[in-house]
């Protein structure tokens, strides 16, 4: 299931990224230490405004992963 951060589709690691993409796009993986699940999204390379947007998506993605890890820890206890 995909969701959006700043209008960018973000996917859990259970969904495979596309095998082929144009050279101006890349898959960006988001992870946090101590948690095996990851998120990914497709980003365009270059341009400074895109870099800021990319950093914002990564920050929000890490927040989602930390909440998910905390919820998994609560469920295990």
C-alpha cells in the first residue's frame, strides 16, 4: 500500500521498486537504525529545491518508521 508525503508516493519495503527507470530518477530508501522495515520513493536527481523536498520526505518517512517501530514494540510486550 502506498501513501503520500508531500504529494510523493511512498512505499513499504514489501513493494518492489521498478526494475527500470529513466536516468533522471532514482529510488531513495528510508531506514532507521535498529528497525528492519524500510520505506522507499522515487526522486528526480539534481536541482536544489528537489533536494530540500527529498530531505523533507526522508525526515517524515523516518518519523513514520519510528512510530511503526514503537507500535511493534508495544504489541510485543
